[in-house]
C-alpha cells in the first residue's frame, strides 16, 4: 500500500512544502492458524480460508484467530485476563534498514539524510500485527524497545545499518505464533513496517511527469531514479510477515545476526541494473486493490532449465494479460483511443491517474487552507462589526446627552434674554438663539446676558440691603482665623454672612 500526497504537510506545529507518502514496507502474505487438521485436504483448506465460507477458523487457536470482538469464552477466569511477564516472549527483529525498497517498482531510498536513524524512537510503543491487518483484534504485541545497529558483515555479506526492535509478543494468546518465532530455524522470521515520510526526487532536474514515467529505471550513469526519504514523519504499526520489502528485516539472534543473510542478499542486490534475473510481481491477495499495487511478492522466475524457464515466462505473460484485461475491462482504467492493452500503456494510464490524484489533493489542500483563511477573516470582521455596533450605541447616548445640553443652554439663554428686555424682547433674536447649535457662541451669549442681567438687577441682601453678595462659593475665616472651603451657600446664607460681617457680634440669627 502506498499513499501519495503532494503540497503542504504539517510537522512540529507548522506547515511545510514538499511531498509526503505512506508506504507499507511489506510484501508477502501468510495465514497464521492455531493448527491445520489433517482431515482437511489442501483444496478444501484453501476454500475454507479464502472462500466465502470461513466458519471454523475460530477454533484453530488458543483464544481463536478469528477477529471477533464478541467471542465468548466460558472457561476463562478473571486471573487469565491479567497479563503476566511469563505470558510474553521478547524476540528481536530488524524493523527497517538503510536500503532501497521496491527497487523493481516504485523504489524508495531509506539510506540517505540520516532520516532512518533520526526516527528510532518513533517505533517504540507501536502495535505489532500480523500481515499489516490493523484490526485491533489482530494485535499480538507491541514494540518494547528500539536500538540502532551499524552495518556489519555476516557470512561475507554486507548487512546494512538499521533499526532493531525488541517485540513484546503475547505468547499465551498466540502460542502458535510464539512457537513459530522461537523455533530453530524460525518459521516466522520476517518483519515489515508502515511508515509515513517526506521525500525528494533523486533527480531534481526531472519534471513531475518525466520523473513518474522514469521511476524505477536508471539514468545514463546507472543511477536508480527513485524517491529519496528526507524525513520520517511517523510509523503506524509493524507486522510479522512471510517476507518484507526490506529483505534484511528479519529476526535477530543472540549474536546480532539476521536469520538468513543469503536470501536478503539475493533479494536486495540482485535487483541492481545489469542483472539478468527475471522477476514477476503479483499480489494475489489484493489483486484488484489499486492501493496495494506496491505491496507485492517477488518471485524469482530464473531457472537453469530452459524449458522450465520458457514455461514460467509464458505463465507470466498469461497472468500479465489477465491482470491488464481486468484493469481495463472492468472500467478501472481507460486507455487513449487506438492504444493497445499492454503493460506500458497501462502503466502510463496509472501514472496519469496518480498525477491527477496528486493534483486534486493539492487543490483540495489549497481550498481547505483558503477556507480556513476566509473563516478567520469572517471571525475578524464579525468582531469588528460588534465593536462598531458598541461604538455606535455609545455615540447615540453621547448624542442624546449633547442634544439635551444644547436645548438646556438655548432655553436658559432665551430666559436670561427675556428677563433683560421683558416685553421688548425681539422674537427674531429668540428664534436665532433657539436655532443655533454652536455651543461656544451660545455660551458666550449666555455669559453676556448674565452680566447684563447682573448689571441691571444686582443681587441684594434681603436682610440688610447690601449688594456685596456673590453667586460663587466663598472662602471665609472662622473665629480662629483659619480659612474654610465650605460648599456653595444659599442666597439666604450669603446674606446672613454679609450682615454678620457688618454687625459682627451684635446680631444673632436663629
């Protein structure tokens, strides 16, 4: 399975530009059962497990190998639900090496940029499954610990550096698997990971179409055109498999050696340019699943017997034709008018679909980002509208206060004017006063009229007849000679104070 994504990717709190893929570094498939009854013939067994009728599989294991979340085990006690250290085995497996996987088809280079070693701790705690089936009931353990192993030689074969992991496998729930892992030689000897990574083109000078068309081929200097891993984003899980795309991802013995270096060497180094070994790629388990086209098993069709080799080749051609007919005949792929149904034309159509898929995903990403920006803008504008509405409400209140003050000033000015002129008051001036909104002019006019009113009708003390009175607050000395700053007094109080100053000590007001 390979998932391709281009455009922006999110890492460590920020968006970056680049290409991001998810790949399952596994190829083979195996069905792991508790036991195989001798009474079941091979054909019937195959039909039982891969046909429509799957009844009976649940009886093959200790707890059952069926992915059934509701299985009832009447004989199980509560004590058996609690895991004990003795229930587990902890084998060591190479999880992923600094190699190029899928050299023959869609190659990915994990050997550069130190990306693999930097991802060491990401695998700790990941689920261990069987054959990349991620149903939770298929989980058989977890990755307990990881450590880095540098490149070394084993039986004269160079074993690349890579990540080793200590797997914690529930042996009590999976005794068949535990025995297959622990036996010598092990029957369950290989591992595979699902990994998400950022990558660059091995040949940056190639444009997108040319790169995808030439992916898996070699340039004029013999360099493989591939995707080069720049950064590993995450691991989703790791699985026990029959064989993985990384042929060095095998069980590690107590001496740090992998299980079968010769097999790994043949699978890894035989795929180099110039080797005449022929390969056939087919995944019969997920033949129609287009996302699994890279999750394939490599069959070495090379034979010393020319007749056998010819027969194998004919078989390959027949299977190839069947696959191409299936892809085109079912409407999954559409070839250009006049183009023959062959591997090259189908590969070109698949490449175009992948390119279109990548382009659409990029557009969707851009649209989502644009949507996010617009939503943020709407939120900002909504807050601004609320702010303006609040400001408008305040302005309305202030306007009402100002209008009331202006009206009061107009009325008091007119009142003072009429007191001065009485019946001689000119209505035109009254209209002029009530019609102006210039507060400064009205204030000045009111001040002038107040002064004129004071001049014509000065304040007089009703008690003594003195004009020495004021409308302002006054400062007066008390009997001890200190200055008092009392609040403004009434006219009656002012008059009494004046009288008291004139006849100090001789008049008493009750």
